[in-house]
């Protein structure tokens, strides 16, 4: 059985400890998992083109079969999908922001086109019903358009450190191989 190669893509500002992505990377590594959690260039002032270029290089070298992205990292994935040759086993997009996001610092990423193929056998989008960056109706439309399973968590904010998501065992369970 081949080992999973999990790529974790952070959002705007990064996802350093105690964010659940940093926790997850540590969990995967401590279990001898193959994990890539690159710090994308200048995370507080991201450049769409630099992030795409850097992520493509990581994909070519690391060859992930699973991608877990948060927030702006989800948008990065949606922007890259039409340009990359990859077939994932699993894709999990957590708290993608609205395609109408108007935040000046990250405006180069928006608006974006929603691909109808996420290049993954299994795709899942996880959002909260009180995320200030996307409402559940837009999340439903996003999931339907790209053919992903949608999970809505109650009262979880942007599913980040500020909303209490450091250690997040649920995301780890989603990555476990079924025996």
C-alpha cells in the first residue's frame, strides 16, 4: 500500500501554530506521514502569481495525492486546477472565502472562476454557518458547481485559531485510510 502524500495549503497570513493546519502537519509527520506544508511567499501580502508558481513547484516535486486547503489556500487551488495535471484521491477545502471578496490585500485572487472538475476522486468543502467571509448559500452553489460534498459546521466562524480551531481531530479523521 502506498503512503499518502498530503499537501497543506494555508491561507492569507499563514497558518502557524496554534492553527489547526500547523497541528495537522505535526500530527501527520509524527505518524511518519509524508506531508508538505510550505510557507507560501509573503503570506501577509500574498501575490496570486507567486503563490501559483510556488505551489506548482511544490506539486511537481512532492506529487501529493491529498490536498487540504484553508481560506485563501482554497481559492489558490481553484485558480490552479485548470492549469495542473493532477489526479488526487482526496481534496478538502476548508472555509473558502466568497468569490466576491473585496479585501484590498488579497484582491488579485478575486473574482475567480469555479472549475467544474477539482481533479480529485473525493472532494469536500467544509464551511461554517457563521463565517464572515462566505455565506452558506454561496458555499452550497460552490459545492454543487465543482461537484464536492458540502459539510456545514454550526457556529465555527472562519474555522481558524480565532474561532477555536487549533487541535481539530475531525480533520485528521477525514484523512485516515479506511482499513
